[in-house]
C-alpha cells in the first residue's frame, strides 16, 4: 500500500513541472522514511532476541542431565551421612567460607563455613544409631551452572532402642565448578504435624 502511494505521489509531481521542488523534498523525506524503517527493523530484531532470551530463562526446569547429576549429589550426601562418613559428606560441599546450612541438629542451629558444618556433623553422628535415609520426592531447577533442589527425605534412626522415622524437608543450592556439582547451601526442616 505504501509503495502504491509513493508511485502515485511521484507521478502527480512529475505532471506539474512547476512543483518539482516538492518532489525533491519528498524524495529526501522518502529516503528518511526508509532509514527510519531500517532502524525500526533493527530495533525489532534486537527486541526479538531479547525476548527470546527471557523466554528461555523463564523455564528453569533442569535438563535431564542436570537433574540426574543433582539428584545423585543429594542422594550421595544423604547416603554418606547415613554411613557417618564425615570426609565423604564434606567432599560434596563447597569449601567457600560462606557455605551455609540451616536447621541441623539440636536447636536447629545455623552453620556457616565447613568447620562449623564439620562440628555439627560430628555431633549428629554421635547420636546416630543404624540410620537409614531415603530421598522420597524431589524437584530440581537450574540456570547455567547453578541448580536448586527441593526434596522430602525420610530419616530413620534408632533412639533408646526404638526405631524412629523423621520426615524432613530440604532445599539445596548447588553450583557446578570444574565439571563437578557442589552443595553451596542447605536448609532442612521437619514438617509441622
């Protein structure tokens, strides 16, 4: 439609030689419109790239490989915990000073750093007798080299000769460094009954 308009407009001015000056002005105007159109096309392309990036980021469900790796990491951490393998548990965690664990042991203590986490684990291991841990449900999401997980975990332990089951909820934040995932933060809690 725009092209048809331009054609008739030019023909109109050609038929009146004394109005040839507006034709020159119109040609300049027309070239400006073409430049503006190119700018708008470029902006549109950038916008489409920008929105497609955010469309990709909106879906943060972990891909199959990441989900498998994080699930294996979380299960390995709980398995080593049940085996009371202090060094094995600590190897799955970051050595960063801001490593944070919330809600562990008596009084729901907070551990910051691997030394505090090691002390809390040793304290817990002294009270564990024939523990068994099962990850019952999990949900894992990720963005780049960071993943987060929510899970329900059943911890069974013998206390005073009686077998006790402790349903536990956990959230974990993990980061992939040097090709390996490490737990950066963990929060555990017991659901209200």
